[in-house]
C-alpha cells in the first residue's frame, strides 16, 4: 500500500494520458497527492480523466497535443505549467506500435519513431525550463522488447523495438548532463500491459512472456522514480516484470524475512539461481525493490 501523501505538493505532467498506462498513472498520481497535467491527442478522453480527478478533490489540467509535433508539445507544456504553477515530474508515456515484424511502409516508420522516440525528446526538452527551476524527475516508458536478447528471438516490430532502444540510450546519455540541474531521468522497460495496444497480439505470445500486467500495477514503479524515495537515482533502466516478480516472491515470505535487503538477499539468490543475471538486476535496483516490497 503506497503512502497517500507520497507525491503531495508535486506537479506531474503525463503524456499519452488518455487511456491505458497514461490514464492509470494520471489517476494513480492524483491519488498520491500530485497535481496532474494530462497531454494527449484525444481531448474527449483527457478532459474526462481530468474531470474525474477534479471531482474526487484532486487537481488536474489538460492540453491537447500530438507528441510528434514539437510546437504543439511546447505549447501544451507551457499551458499546463501555467495552470499548475510549475512542473516537478514529467512522465514520457505516449507511444504507438505495429504488429508486423518489419515495417510495412514509410508512414508506419515515421509514426512509430516520431511518437515513441522523438516524442520523448520533445517532451523532455519542452519540460526542462520548468523542471530546471526546482529540479525534478523524468520517467519514460520503454519496453522489455528493447533488450537485445529479447528482440533477437521474438516477433516484434523492428521500428518499435528500435524506438524503445533509443529511449533507453537517450535516458542513459542524458543522465549526466541533467545531474547538475538536479533532474533525474530513468526509464521503465514495461512488459505486455493489458491495454488496447496489445489486443491484436496472439495470447500465445503474451503468455510466452509471463502474461500481461494491469496498468494500475505499474503505478508504484513510476511513483517511486517520481518521489523523493528515488533521490539521486538516475540513468537507470528497469526491467519492470522482473522487479514485479521478485517483489511478489518477497511478499510470499514471512514478515520477519522481508524486513531488509540482508533478510531477502539469500532467498532471492536461491530464487534466481538458474538465472543469476536476474538477481543482479534486482540487486542493482534494490531501493526500488524494497519500495515495492513495502
């Protein structure tokens, strides 16, 4: 159970906030005390989401923008910053995909790269003047399919995996430059998530990768990197499904065996003895792991 005041006083902008992950993050962040700015191409959806937040006693603003259009992104960020009084958190979440293994036409390539990769860069650049005034956090939605070992053996669209690999590299390479500005930047490599985006993917493929998470189950991951709990954690790429599975394993242990990392470490080493690299990834992200375990 997350502390309902975890993001109290923070102002968060979430792109791709109309449905799926973006909608879940908007409502979830508002429930944690944040004032939320929603950006999407769909005014009908984000206006409803903003109204829901405001009706529940939260604070929300929204702006319509196509993340492939830099001028629209800049205008939207300025509008929301004005209404919320600033920006502390940026979640680069807008994304699209395709289910052909190779791009089928030039328009498909442009749509995927422009939204998934350039949209992250546009959002980051547009938010920086507001974030830099007080520091802040940037969290971007990447994908587990962007990992080399996964992409090499799975039927995923090449433009999509390349765009998400680009998000990963942008995150890593931007971290050092943003540190002097007291801005952290991290990316979450999400698994399949039960949204409209995966409705055409065969269940056999989804099951091959451990099934689909619910959008609401991602809220703690983003909330961690948006909060003071992740202070000075930057340039990190997190395999969400791996950390999720590790936290579920830990939750199944008696309380006395999950009070601290030293309590949990032996059990996790044994849990991942067939794949020690998985244990290494959990240990690398121990602050997030302990946050998830609660």
